[in-house]
C-alpha cells in the first residue's frame, strides 16, 4: 500500500520534477516508510512507500525490472504474487526482491496489458516502457485503489489522491455541473471518470490506459461480470449456494492474509466483519487483533455496537481493542477527515473510520474490513422494492428509492448556471440499466451499485480514511471472484431473510445466532447525524464564510431555510440536507479551492 504520482510531457519538454516532488510529499501519509523519484525522457515518477511486503530496501519504488526494460510505481497488493513469481521464474524472469511490485513489472513484460487479468488483488500502477516512452496506467477491477488524472494539452499528471494533484499546481478547479448534480442526487457519489472539479478525472475501475508519447491514449475495460444465471449452476439448492459462497469468502479472506506484517480486522459486530473473524479463526489464526469504535449518544441515538463486537471477540478469542470516542473529539477530527478526502463524502461514518484508523495504525499496518457485502449480496432495505418491478420500470423505481432528491428539487437548491438543463443523473441510471448482461431488475440495480455507487462512496471512504494514517485496508467481499459468484447467485437467495440471505445462512454455520439474526446496524456517529454542538458551529462557519458567499453555489433562501432548522431537513435517502451542502463547502475551503 502506497501513494504514487507522475508526470508525462507531450510537448518535448522535460517533466516538472518540482511538481512531482510536491505531489509525492502530499502523499506522505499513505507511505510513511520510504520515498523515491525517477525520471527518463518525458516521464517522471514519484512514490511513497508503506512497507507491507518485502520490508527491505529492495522493495523500494520507483522500481526498474532486472533487465532494465520498464520502470513502474505501484499502489495496493497483488495477493497471488507468490504464485505468479514462481510462474514467471519458470518463464525465465529474474527477481531481485520478494515484492509484489517486481512481480507486476515482470508480469507486464510477459503478458503486456493483459497482465492485469492474472492479478488477484487491489492495485493502481503506472509502468513506463523505456524503449518506446509509452506509459501504461491501470486500476483494479472494483476500483479499490484510486488513480486521479489532471491533463492539459502539454502534459498529463497522475496521483493516488486529488489533493496531491492540487499540490502540483496548474489545475482547473472550476466545478463540474454534471458531477455536482450527481453529488446532490447520489448521496455524494460522483461516478468515474468525473470529479467535482473540471480539471481532475479518475481512471475508471477495471481499466488499462495506454498513453502514447504524443499524448494520444486508448482505454481497455478488462472485466465486467455478467449478472445472469450460469448454466453450470442450474439446479443448485440453497444449501449448495450457501456452501459455495462460504468457500468463496473463505478463499477471499485467506488471500488477504498475505503480508510480511501482522493483519488485524475492523470488527463492527455486524455479520460481515464477524464472518471475517470467524473464518480466520477457522483457518487457525491465533492472537488475531480486532478493533471496534463507538461514540457518545446524541439525540437519543446510541453511538456504539460494542455488545455485538464484544460477543464475537469472546467467541473467537481475539485480542480485542474497543475505542470510545467522546463527542467533542468528533468535531475536532472533522477537519482532519475532510483534509484526507480526495473528494467530498457525506456519510457520517467517514469521521468514524478516520478516528478508528488513527488508533488502529498504532497497532498494525494492515486490516481486513467487511466493506461491500451489502452491495454485493443485496443487504440494503431498498432492494426488495427494486425486485418487484420489470426492467422497463426499474430506472424510475431506482431513482425514487435511491436518489437523495430529484432534478426538479435541485432547481431550488443550486445557482441556476450550475444546474444542467437535463436530468443527467437520472439519464446515467437509465443508460446503465439498459445495458445487456443483467437478467432481472434487481441484477441491474446490483450491478450499478457494485460497479459505480460502491466504488465512489464506501470503497473510496475506507481507502481515504485508513490511508490518512498509513493503514492498509483489505476488503474480501470485493474479491473479484466472489463478486462474480454473487452476481450469478439467484436474486431470491440474496433477498431472503431480510437481505443477504445466502450470506446469513453461511454465517449460521460459524457465528452465534445473536450476531446473524440481529437487526441491521450502521456505523453511527450521532454528533454528525444530529448536527450537535461544535459540528453545527463548524457547518455554520463554512456556509457563512466569505469564500462560500463569493462562490454562491447554493441559493441563499435554501441555505437560510436549512440553518433555521438544522436537524429537520432530510433528503429522500435520509441524509441531513444541511450536512450534505455544508460538507461540500468545507471540502472546497479545506483544499483552498477558489
């Protein structure tokens, strides 16, 4: 796990090493254990290292292969790198380290851009061909590892975070109206390749981009599972599906234990993280460190689920640490969490992950997390409603169920010149739902949630908040083979038992019934959900700041209405409307965007 950066010139000039240095410095939290830069011709690369695999200096980056043909920077982990290393050695490749980065370089030399199809893991990388000057950019199948891009006619810069690109300078920071429409419609999600800034884009998940020396490029999407029933699965009973899902998750969890340092688990006490702990215990893992966080009660809402996390920790004999965070710590940590955001995120558990990661990083460098199970296995309450409709009616039902607000609602919120004339967010959903490869309405909705909404909300949230403290988070529910299996699973098995039915059946083989049959929980941070005390004061300061007045994103009457009753206005999805608009403004001010 690391942070990478780079610049490619298209105008015959040398890359700006000072700009690459600023990007690399801005990534220091992602890689506190080492740094490096490299330049050749029109390309420069930068890297910050978090030592997880091959703790020696031989694993440092930027790294050049043993034959001196390519140089690359890599962020993430290829979990099957030992097997690939053996295969590549048999094919004649030499290795000078035991790192997965060197496996990535040699895999590219062996298989070209199709090397990504051999990788099991999470990754973003940039590889430079010395002979041609061509640069290869790639991102993992589920977009777990980020890669941001800022392009002008003269050059392309890339980095693991958006703030790193801002540190380099010369970025168009005007707001993208389409992205703003998505942000206010989709619970702060902005789909790749867009960000809220016109001058910054994201490489989409499961994409390889070949950048030629003249600046032209070609993208290749190398993975998209089919959300249809497989012929080989015809006739499988619910018990058989339960067992195959459990085996798939077991493999995913086992893969994510590959490391030269200890691996812990973020244990909320919910089904997903508890299953990870149970499977690790079943595999013989001893002295497993587990971590839980809780917050003070606000507005009558309890802020912890220690009852369940303690139960799981006792059941499996983990070395458990629980952390209770006072409400005043939430407000003081808010600005740090926002500074760590590559893009604005409104989910109240952002601050929870930020504070938990701060403490966990003092104990371990790697953790497994249960993120993604609800999207992959249909755990949210809105999925039954989507399963009731036909494919033709699904886009409208999805917008009614999932969207925070309608296009018409945005007309009374945004400054007119920032509102696109058409319902761009609704059109995006309608276009996605119309694509082939999804058998039912629910299949199409799960495909959208897994490959778009999940990537640019929960997955991004976990990456940003953990890496702000040099902590690597691994997400076994987003193992691509497990996702393929879940996509083929009959919808009724996923919807059973109030959602995640097949996963709950798997859980009943390993977990106490009290954990499996509990009401669905979330990561509560009451001080934010209820706009309490110092958090509300921070919101007022941001919306009343001179920068906010000058920017004028939102209509003054709407802002005044929200501030008059800060805890009363909720979006259709239940988000605090004041928090959603204020967080965007806080993010813009924090990153000094004019």
